[in-house]
C-alpha cells in the first residue's frame, strides 16, 4: 500500500506560480513511479507528468511551464507550476504505481493504483 498526501494548492493570480507537493509513504520510494494529474469540473482527468528512478515524462502541452521533481530523502514528489493560466484551474492529484510493472512512463489514470486526495488550484484572471 502507498499513501499519498498532496499539498500546496491555493489561489494564485494568472502568471503566478505554485509548487505542489506529494508526500508518499508505505512503500520503498525508489521503486514507485509517481504521476501528476488534474481534473477540472466537467472534464476528464488529465495527465501532466510522471517521474521514476531514471527519468521524467511530460505531456507536450505542459512542457516548459510545469516541472516534476522528487526529493528521495523526503519521499516527496513536487510539481512546480509557472505561468499559471485560468485554464489551469483544477483539482490536482498525485498518483503512484509500482515501477516494476507496466509501461516505463504511465500516462493513463488507469495505470496507477494509488491516489492522493487532491489539492485545489484556482487561478484568477
């Protein structure tokens, strides 16, 4: 079992930045792959980026503005978001899966077994 707790969401003006955190426990951190997704009202859950030992992968539309990173000592994955736009407003979720199985970089929500509770990001124009 992996437990995930997100934090760092909030209200930010357009053009501003936020850093989301995802603290993981319950499984050796080095063996899990963690992804960030977001879901806006009335829309499907959308993949943003994923990180695992050895690399990262981003959806093309997020490259350059969003950066995923991790601190192994803190068992925490971060999502740095810059240049936020009103359309970035959503509930942001981190998710985890066993990195030994499945695709090298999972981009679909169904590939992840564990989910955090989500953190709300609101962007004012």
